[in-house]
């Protein structure tokens, strides 16, 4: 019985990377790395320089984790965004920040279309749309967060991710 349990565990572990390999092979795989983050948040300048965003794979490549914080400590804001892909191609996102556990109950969902993902988070007080788009020519990313109706969206934040060049 013990050997059967061990065999099942080994099979499950060896299957994990194969199931999730498409995530890192997809457009999302280009996010892995170290980034500076600049732009605006609620109309004010945002500037997380040096290593403002660290992006890596997690849990046998089944999620991309985006960790954004100000390494200088000037800004108290910090977020961890986990993005994974379900078998049907739906993108599932967990946005965890200082808003606490109550807002973290809501999952974002969306799809990858070309070099863009639009995630919808249906919060009780209004939907947030997070649009993540890759600029192939500049090898940079844009994260645009909107609220309000789609006909009259309000920009919550508009951030650009520039890859940190290793020396």
C-alpha cells in the first residue's frame, strides 16, 4: 500500500510541470523578470524604480506571480498578483494587497487575446478591469486599471513596466 501511495504522489508531482508548461510558454512567460514601474495612480505620479516589480513562476509553473512594491519604502503600497490559466483557457487572477482579505475573496477572470489580457474583478461596490498588454517592440508592459462603466471608464491607475537590464 505504501508503494502505491508513493507512486501516485510521484505521478502527480511529475504531471504538474507538463500541465502548466503552456503558461510560461505563452505571452505571460515574457513577464518573468525584474521591472521598474512608472505611471499614474488616481492622477498622481507613480514611480517604483530599481526593482519595483519582480515576476516569477510559482507552484510548478501553474501561476505567474507579480510582486509590486517600492523598494525604497517611500510608498506603503504593495501587491501580489497571481495569474493562472484554467484548462478551458480562462485566466484566473488573485489580487492581494493592503485592501485586506475581504476584497481578496473576489477572483478576476479573463482571456489572453494576442498580447493582451483583460481581467474583470466584480467587486460588490463596482467592477475593476485590469488590462495587461505587452508591447513587443519595446519589450515592456502596460497595466491599466479602470473602474466605472465601459462606456465611460475612469482610470484608476496606468502603469508601465520597463525591464531592468542586468549588468
